[in-house]
């Protein structure tokens, strides 16, 4: 059986990469991206997600009292190492973009490398390039707070 067909990004070459040293362990970060979206990103009660390759997911974020739907499907999963998924929102103009999260263990931390590819415009790529660092800060802070450390 072959894996899921990734979207064709040939005509949408706008991509970004963000790296952040996270205090959280790779296994917690992996779980956050595959099971715990409500803990750090999604609005409560909005997540429908099963971490299996080609499984679709849905969740909503909430900003200024407005909910924003996010859809996608898992493309690749390597436990504690990699999560790759498609990402469709109004912020991508409905285009199926690809988010790849690499988790690289370090002595007392994890290097999280996020690549988000397939934006239809440079402007949308820049909006996400501004947003992802704050989102990753929130992810690490919420995981640390949740662990009781």
C-alpha cells in the first residue's frame, strides 16, 4: 500500500521555515501535534483528529471571538520525530498547504523545525511567518505548564 498523495505544490512555491529550541521533550511535542491540539492551539470541543496517515482532521481556532476552521490530513508520522500534514484554512485561501514538523532531540531540549509550504501568495506566507513563532512559543509554554515542571 502506498502512502497518501501529497498536494501538488508546483505552482505554489511560497514556503517558510521556523526553528525554535523547545524545552519540551520530543514525545510531548509529537503528542501535541497528533493528539493534544486543544491544549495549545484549538478551541475547546472543536477537535476531530485521529493520528493515522491519510486520516482527515478538523479543528477550530478562536481569535477575537471568531472561530476559524482548519482542515487537513496526515501525510507522514514518525513517532517522536516527524509530523507532516496538510493545512487548509481561510488563511491559505482554501489551498491545501503542507506543514512539516521535525523534532530533533538535544541534551536538555528539542529543536523544532517547522516548514510550511504551498502558499498561493507571498503575502500569505509572510502572515504565517509572523504567526508561527508566537504559536510555537505558546505550544512550549502550555506543555511546560501542563507537565507541572
